[in-house]
């Protein structure tokens, strides 16, 4: 990508900038300013791909953020539930069950807002 977009994203800095400034930089400037802004996939599609990868790897600690971010990017709650159900057959039942437990908590927060 020849031109970097500055989205103003500071999630990496806020999360780990005090202890891992390089990781914060790559998160904010490369991942969110460059990769997530590439026009070849919509943010909605990137969110579905990311959630799927996290479930496949069993990385539920990152799902809190990415399920909520997927909602911001236009993925509905029902679509996320369907994706997690579908993934149970490809990633394993325990991973899907762990992911749906995280989703239940994320969606409960959405309903309170």
C-alpha cells in the first residue's frame, strides 16, 4: 500500500504501549491503519475472517474485542452466532462452545448499552 491512512487508532498504544511500544506501533499503524483499510475486503468481511481465525486457534482472549468490532463493522449478532455454530464442525466443538460463551457476554453488554 503506497499511502498509509491514519485512522487515529490507538488501541495498541492503550493496551500495551507502556510495556511493548513496538508491538503497539505495529498494531496501530500497520494492522489497523494499513491492513484493515485495504479496499480488497470490506471491514465486515475482515471481521468475519478474523473471528473465524481466532475461534480456529482457540484464542478466545481476543474474541471480546473482535466480536464487538465485528458488530461495529456491520456483522449482526445472528450472523456471528451462525458463524460460530458453523465453525463448530470445522474447528471443534470445545472451541466453538468457548467462543459462544464469550459471544454471550459480549452481546449482553451490547444489550445494556
